[in-house]
C-alpha cells in the first residue's frame, strides 16, 4: 500500500463494537507504536494497554468530555513519556 493511501484512508472511531480485541492485534499496535522514531533514539515512551472496563471508565472520566467515548472501547493504549527535552 502506498504510504499516502494510509493517510487518505485513516479515520477516527468513537463508536465501538462490544467485543474484545484479539491479543495479536493489541501486540501489533504496541509494536507499531514502539517503532516510531525518537530524537537521539532515547525511546522515552512506555505503553500500557488498559482492558478492564472499570479502568476504561475511570480513564474516560479523567479525560471527559473529549475522551468520554473511551468508556465503551475494548482497550485503550496509554502512552507515558519520560521527562526529556527531546520530544
């Protein structure tokens, strides 16, 4: 696939099917995120996959109103970055 096609076909999803994501898909998403380039290759990010409904609800509450849709998601990828001057 042409890289420009990837950008042209991207979409935002805020309504989710009520079914779990396959573990292989979650691992693939985290792997893709971890391959993103970083300045000086310092790799300051850590990834947390949230699957528990109670935790998803709490995350949605913390980022409301813009992230309220996360409450109904099957998973959420939380990205935490170390404090660095190279973002």
